[in-house]
C-alpha cells in the first residue's frame, strides 16, 4: 500500500470515527456568514462531508457552519515541553 493511498484512507476516516469529533490544530476566523470560526484545540463535530470537497459542515457549541477540513486532526496538537 502506498503512502498516498494510506493518507487518503486516513482523510476519509476523519470525521467518521469517534462520533465525528475532530480537534482544531489551528485557529480560524470565518470569512463568510456560513463559515464556522474556531480556536486551536476546539473540539468540533463533523456533521457532513461531501466527497472531494475541502469544506465540511460542522458544529461547535451550538453553532454550525462550514470549516476547512485541513485544519483538523484526530487528536489535539501536542506541544513539546521544555527539558529544563
């Protein structure tokens, strides 16, 4: 199995497993009325994913809107700790 097909499989699973819950890896301020703004670390629920579309319909704290799918991961971002 190639790396490309493995990554495509992971992307397809995102938002489908774990009851649709994903974590924002970066903050995003919505640019249009139908976009959902969020902060790094926010836990969003993916409600709809269209095949081949880079925007998903999601909910956060009772609000809904489109989010860019490349801002999310299966786990929250882990920041390295200082060794000193």
